C-alpha cells in the first residue's frame, strides 16, 4: 500500500516512522520553513497546484490513501485534500492533535478579530505567536508587539512598533515566564494549535494573569474522518491493508 502523508508536524513524522517499512509512505512538506525536520522515507517538498494538481499527482503516483497530518491551521491544504480524495473516492484521514481547552482565554475567529480586540481592550504590549502569515492583520495597530516567528518577515507588513524574535520550539515554562516578564507583556495572542510543544506560553500567561486571545481552529469539511493521535492513525491505515 502506498500512502501520501501530508506532514510538517511532529505527529506526521511519528506516523511516517511507525508505518514504515510495512507501508510505502511519501511525506509531503509545504516548504515554507527552511531546514525542516524531515520524516523517514520518501519526501516531497512544495505545493501540488490546487485540487486539480493534487488529483493528478495522486493518480500519477498510484496513491491508495491520504493522511493529512498538517498543522491544524493549514486550512487550504486540508480543504484541497478533502475535496480531491472525495472526488477520487480515496480513503482519507485527518490526524489533528486535540485542541487546547481555551479556559479563560478570549476566543476569536481570526487575527483580524484579535487585532480589533487589542484596540478595544487597550492592550499596549502584546506577545504575538500566530505565525508570519498573520502579522499583516496587526499592521495598523498602535500597540507594541513582540512577534515570534520561525523565519524572517516582510517588513512592509509589520506593526509600526515591534520586535521580531526568530525562534523555533519546543518552548519551556521557565523560559516563557521570563520572556513575558522581561518584555512587560500585557496580552498574548495565539492560535489554538494544541499539543505540548508550544503550550508553555499559556501556562506562563496564566501564572502572570496575562489575558490570552486565542484564534479558533478553522472548521473541517463535513464527513471527514478525524483522529487525534498517531496510534489511532496507525490503526486506521493498518485496517486498510
């Protein structure tokens, strides 16, 4: 059996490792992060060219099933995979790590919504961790932002007052606590990514009584089969064969 594994996450790498050598796995990475952590086995990098391009690729490479283990906010890729597999009648699974419980966080629908909340609440020093593609939503804000991203940003899309912190997780509680304190942060903006790799910022914010604005996950297409763990995904693929 040949499986296309849409990866780029720790869960994707773990599943690729668990499936091989019993299953032929081709892992696909978006290519947006330089020097990414690579899964074992065959790897392709880059987009497919939309739904039609993905369908052609799946046919050409005789793929028997697709597992989507991309980031929970990779909405475009996830939607394209769901549509392509539905039309080709290919088995399709989304492996999505469980979301965080928002708790006392203010749940927002988008970064645009979060930027409006910053202005409304009068936050002045914001820790922004929603990724490089989201920064433009805050360009007109009067607040100061500590912007943590993996790769460099387009300076034209940055808030007027900011500091960029290039960094890659995992992150640890004590380090996050010091970061929030040393920059006098009065609000944290994060996506509801789930998982343990970046959760420490939430715990640190809670300890310092710093409000959290949490961007909700995009919805999945109706009828998509979803699991929350690598073990469940492994069982799903194994049952196909």
